[in-house]
C-alpha cells in the first residue's frame, strides 16, 4: 500500500514528459531494495537455523579407492 502511494506521489510530482521515466525509476530502485531485504531475511533465517542446530557431524570415511573402481579392460 505504501509502495503504491509513493509511486502515485512520484508520478504526480513529475513534470510532463518525465512521468513514465520517474515512475519506472522509482519501481526499479524500490524493487531492488525489496529484493535485497527479502534475500537478507531468508539468508539470515537459514543461518539462524543452522546455528541453532549446531555444527554438522563429520563425514563418514569412504571405502578405499581400489574397491570402488571398475576393472580395467585390456587394450588390443
């Protein structure tokens, strides 16, 4: 609601011939700020969740490489 109000105010205050350009600039700047805030909120929530869980356990050791490789084929 506040966004629409400010957009209308920006358009109304713009001189003839500049309404579209000023309104578009307002939308781009405010849109970037909205996305930046939304991204920061989500990333912070994820960081908080990981911090709350504690550190991840160490990875389990893999089997020796010799047991996981396919048999070599002879070249003719």
